[in-house]
C-alpha cells in the first residue's frame, strides 16, 4: 500500500497490506492473550497507559512530522493534537478506578447485591485519519484499561501513524498478544467484520458506519459508531463583539482544513447583524494562510482525500447556481497537492447540499435568519446530530435554544471542542453510543450482577 503525501503528491512510504490469513492470526493471538491482561490489577494496566503517554510526549516533533506527511494537517496542528490527546490519559487516571470498581448496590441485609464490570473480550477498532491520535485514544485506551484486547485498524491514510502507536504501546508494556494493528483498506476492515469479535467501534462516515452495523447485527455484540456531522452555529443579534465571534467561527470552520467531525459546517446569523458578521468573517478567513503544512504560520493545508475536492466543488457550484453568492474561494488551487481554496458562500438556502451534506473541507455556507425560533428549526433540519453552537450574551437564552437542539453536544459561546470528561455521542446519522466520560469507559465492559447470601 502506497502512502502519498497530499501536499506534494509524492510517495511517503509503502507498507505491506495484511492478508485475510494474517488478520485472522493476529485475532487468534490477542484472543489467547486477553485473559491474562484482564487478570492484571487495574492500577497496573493504568500505569502502562500512563507510560505510553510519556513515551508519546518524548517524540512529539517526529510523530507530528509523520502525521503531516501522511494526511496533510499543518504540522503545528498535528503537534497540538498529539500533545492535547494526553488529556485522554489523565481522564482515565481520574475516572477509571471509580468507574470500573465493584458497586455494592445493596450492602446490607440477608442478600447482598453488587455489580461487577467485566471486559467485553476482544474488540475491533476501525479508526479515522483526520484525528488519529484523538479518535484512536478514545477507543483503545479505555478498552485496554478495562481489560480488553484490541484489534486496531488505522485508516489507510494514516497507516504509518497507526504502526507508530502500536510500537509505543508495546514499549510501554502492553503485550503484543493484547494489541495488534491491521493494515489495509476496506477489504481489511471487512475481514474484521467477519471475525467473532466481542465489540466493534468505528469512527468515520455514516455510509460505512451503517454498513458495519448491518453486517454485524446478527452477532448481538456492542457496536459504537462515531460518524459524520453537519454542525451548525448560530449568531444572535446581541453578541458583544461581532468581529470576535466571526473569528471564533472561522477557526471552527477551517481548523484542520475543515476535516473535523465537529467542524462548523453551516452558519445562521440573525438578520440584524448579518452584514456585519459577513464582512468580519470574510476578513478573518483571508487572514488564514494556505500552503505547505510544514511551513510556519500555515493554517490551511491540503485535503487528505483528493476525491473530496469534487464533492466540495459540486456543493459550491450547486449553491451558486441556485442564488448563493460566492464571496471567497470556490475552486481547487493550481499546482501540486490536493488544495482547495478557503470558500465562503452566503445567501444560501437550507435545502442546498452545502447546508445538508457533509463537506469535510474548507467551505462554509452562511444564511440569514429572523431570530432564535427560525434558527433552531433550521439547525435541526438535518440528518445529522453531532454538535451545535449558540453565540449570545444571554446564558438563559442560549440554554433555552440548546435544550431544543437535537445534537449530542451543544456549545454556548464556543464551538469545535471536545472534552474527555463529557460523552462524545451523535444522534441520527451522526452515530450511536458514546466515547469519553465515564459512559465511554463503560462502553467497553459488560455488567454482571452478584446476589450474595450467607
């Protein structure tokens, strides 16, 4: 499998794709090793994960350069992801023992009752390329802490990064018969679906997530799906500083070149500040430097997947053909690399694909609304339900709107943010199940009820 640098279209490296037999062998290997891992004290498993985080910290620059070469993320953002992902380790240190402890629900009386949390067994993690550290950590770290073995398939676009993760886990003390990496594309993923795993956890597109859920449904094992989003942001007329809100919104749109599940993908602005917001937003967008992701100060790099350029172009062309006004960008950049211009389309309508279908790139549609009621209606008018943001001076007003928004995460005066202490979950086509928080830890265990008399 050839790894291509999306910024230069040059070969980064080649890796051998795992055959069906190789994947089955890796599965059998970790199936054999899981029980011994689960038998280790929880604190010992936690200590190993802490050491893993320390090893990662020692190699941030090298790992960031590799990640940037594979998927095109500006290198300072790659380093930020790697450094920031260690909050997943801290959250496990803070919460795992409490979350996984035996729970005596009836400690007194003739019959005492308790709940014990046991690992699922061997889980499959089919991961994503856009934030491989964050989305990988979200699954395999709590799974390992809970006593599971993990068959981990990184995206084919970040296979080298996935291999490095495995090496560092092994160096930290995770046995090789507890964590194994599967290298390959959809064929390798399909082989994993055919194996008798005890749970499947996927981050990626709705289409693939639906296929996974349907394929493994007959097994009646847990399935966790973190899928796409078409995340809205609303700007009320009472915001204290329109320019500051526009700057925050632009960051939410264009960070990681717009290739984030929780990136802002559509904006609704109260008609009283619409023109002012548009002016400020375009000014802020123009400040964001595009170019080589290894160059200092670059904010917007190439798209990781070249085929996404056509998806974005179709959305932009459709919007303009139906009355949308193109204020900035609107086409692929010339030269080497999978670059698309930062693009702003205004005066859109909510039925346009640019406001309904996931863009996953540096493009945004902005629409004028009459007020909060219309904003909530349009923000909910989507097949997705990952995040939604409200900007207003009034907390009461924001919470009233947030209560009506059908999304797994809602924000007041912020956006495009993930905390390991709160559940990360989607509604509708944005997925099912949760990672992170105590809920995300318990996603990797199964309860057993004890009735004790004597």
